[in-house]
C-alpha cells in the first residue's frame, strides 16, 4: 500500500506542517484525521505564511485534500480558511467527510466554562471548543455534517446540547450555521469509500495527524491532553479505513522539546536559558499566540513515541534554532526511586533526569552530524529529513524514505 502516516513525537508543534508540505508533492491525496482548529500547521511560502487549521497541510503539494471523519469542524473557520487558500491555488479539490462532527458556539462556551470550573487544575486548552465537541460525539449527542440536511434535525440536536450544557442559544444561530454549511456543502461526501478506492487503485495517500503523541487522549499525560487520538492508532478510526492500509509511519520530532498548556514536562528549561531558546525558535502558539514552554530533547520520550507509533522514519526539525545555543543538553534517561528509567511514562514524573551535553554546531557543522548520529543510534530509527530553517525549502534529505 502506498500510504504514509505522519505523527508528532512530542507534545505537538514539532514542525509537522513543513514536513508534510515537503512530502505532499509525492502524494496524490493528503488527509487530516483528528483534532480541529486547535491545530496550526505553519508553512512559509515566499513572503507569505500559511497557517493550516483544518485543511491538510499537504494542500499545496497534493492534488486532493481530505478532512476525514475524525476531525471536528468549526464551519465558519473552515470557510475562512478555504477563502484564504484560494489565493494560493485556483482549483481546490477538497473532500470533507459527512460523518465529521461540528463545533458550535455552545461548545466554545462549554470549553471556557470547564476551564473555569477546573480552576487551578485547568488544562490550558486552546478554547476552540475541541474537548466539548468530542465530548458530544462520545456522549452521542453530537452534530455531524450529515445532520445539516434537515433543519429540524439540526435544531433538535442543538437544543439537546443546549439542555445538557444548560447554555441557551438563539434560534437564529441555526440559520447562520446553515448559511456557513452551504458554503462547504459541495465538498462534503463519503470520504471513507473515496479513500478506500484511491488506495486500492494504487494512489499514494499521505495521512497527517494534528498535535503530538503525548497529548493523545489515551497515550498522553492525561488529563493534560487534547481530546482526540493523535497517535498512529488514530488513523484507522479517524478515517474509517481498515488498519491493513497503514504500514509506514513517520514521526516528526523537534530538535528540542516544547509544550503549550499545562502538564508534565521532565526536561523543561526555565529563566533566561528558556527565554533565549523560545525567542530563537519563535515558540509562540500558532493558534493562540501563547508562549510555549521549552526544554531539552528527551530521548526517553522519543523512545516511547517510536514504539507507540511504530515509527519507520523520523524527521528532525529546527536544528538551525538549537544550533544557536551555546551548548546543548539531551536527556538520555531518568531516575526514580534510585533506579534508572529508559522510557518516558506519561503517568509518572521522574525524580531526576540524566543528561549528556553536546557541542553547538554554530561554528562547526560536524557537531550537528554527531547530534543526529547520537539520536539515530539511541532510537534505532533513521532520521530521513532535517529541517534547517523556516522557509519551505529549508529541508535536507538525510536518508531514503520508501513506502
Ligand atoms: P484543546 O485541544 O484545545 O482541548 O487543548 C488541550 C491541550 O492540548 C492544551 O494543553 C493545548 O495547548 C494542547 N494543544 C491542542 N492543540 C495543540 C496543537 O496543535 N499543538 C500543541 N498543543 C496543542
């Protein structure tokens, strides 16, 4: 099968947008299968920056892009994004799953409310209604695009959510939702059978996850996670496709680690050192503008990401940023209760982190090679692509990627 699934190896924001954009020219179709507009995949094209929130970041390279059933859609936002993207490509071949759930204003309000109720234990969500939209989906009172065919049904669904949340809504809102829906109606179809046919007919299909492994609702640092499946396993449920279509997996890892929102972060840096790296890497959230927490590369975390996602390949991003630092530390293991621990456990904060120090490659490029060789030998997975700068073409091939 000519498919490749791309996942994030850390907490999201690994630079997947750029890697997917690079890979997409070799794929007929690019597919998003989880999350919503909480994602922000950035691609710098000339002097313009595209921030994909709902449309797959393979948009420029692939002939067709698909938003599969596992994504939750804020329709207004999607309409805006499509309009913006039209300035980059005259014909838009977009397919949206009729089974995808919709994020409404009630979900936005619920997200803010829940964060407020959590108080000091708040998650630090993007406040885009993502958790509540999945909450409605799994609670079996969600709204799918297919429900928009019937105004009465849509109104009934909204009324039920409103009752459950105890948040009122104005009936005029239904009409404004329907107006937005009409703008995307022509793109909506059964994407599962479309993708199945494409794969069976030998087309090359790229699947891209939003967010990263350790904010996956099952495998992440719960409850400080997002509400979707961000790991390789998520691709089957998020597309409705048989698991046998997925055989190759590429993980994107940043040369250091970042995290937005609350939750465990064993290699976190603080103070001036953190500020320097944050500014070098422009580590501010694409969707919310929040400063990202920054830290050292965490090999135990990547070891777990490799296993969880069945990674065949790794793309290492932002090495240019890390190379600006004076010296570079990498976590190689942890310690807890006096024992050495080689693999990150999202439910246990280690007592201590053990580091190795590397020389900066600011003035000597061979130091970068040593860094890359070290990561490859620790993870036993080839690093096939290296991100060397912000621009679209600042990417270096370091190894062969075969499907
Ligand atoms: P939510 O997805 O808005 O519910 O937020 C839950 C957690 O996931 C928060 O810590 C967010 O900062 C984080 N998060 C959500 N989307 C992204 C992303 O695209 N990149 C990085 N972190 C994210």
